[in-house]
């Protein structure tokens, strides 16, 4: 056996002992339903061999609680995200959108598209300066060409040569 394979073998006592947890159940403190510990609860501490390492709220209730919170506090959450990620507030985002006529800065569509149905913040990745708000397709296109002006010019020339 190769030396590197021997080093990968579990040493005696290193195996995780969760077999006793397979038969364990817990009543969710929110819905009250009795559910399997390993599959229906989140691991909330580092030691998966202890019953106390799993949350007291089942995954389903946890997801519902966080989803409800996020929907109820959406503007606050989005404001914090924008400040953290782009250095602008939600008010500045909306101001920028109004300046653009509530349309994409490139193609002019008023339908942002994408999963969240919001305009994407286009920014310079080196300076972090916000340039404008783009629809999902324009943002994706810029990303695919890595914001390279020469590639974009070549694409335009290619399309013009095939008109």
C-alpha cells in the first residue's frame, strides 16, 4: 500500500460514532412533531456524536422562520447587503434606478429578469465604483466577456460583417 493511502486510513478512535443517533428522534420545539435527529435537524455544534449538538427546531420550521423573517424585513436586509457588498444604500440604489428611468443602463429594458427580478449593480471590480444598474442579460454578457472592451469591439465587428 502506498504511504499516502496509509495516511488517509482512519486511526482507531477517529471514526464518528453516530450509529446510536440513527434511532434517536426529537420533538421540534415549534411544530411539536417527532422527527429523526440526523436527517431532520441542523447540526448546530461541532460534535455530531452528541444529541445536544443538533438544534431543537426542525429544518422545516427553521426554513419557514427564516423565510418569513426575510420577507418581512426585505428592505432592511437588502439595505445591509448593498452597504456591505457595494458601499451604497437602498435609497442610493433606488435613486440610481430613477436616474436611469427605471430601465437597464445598456439595453433600456424595464424588465430586470433573473432569479430575484431586480436590476444588477454593475461596478468596476478593481475600484469598486458603481457604474449603473443592468438587466440580468446585460450583466451576464459583460461578465462572460470579462468586461473586456477589445472583445466587445471584436464582437460588434463580427456582427456587422455578417449583416
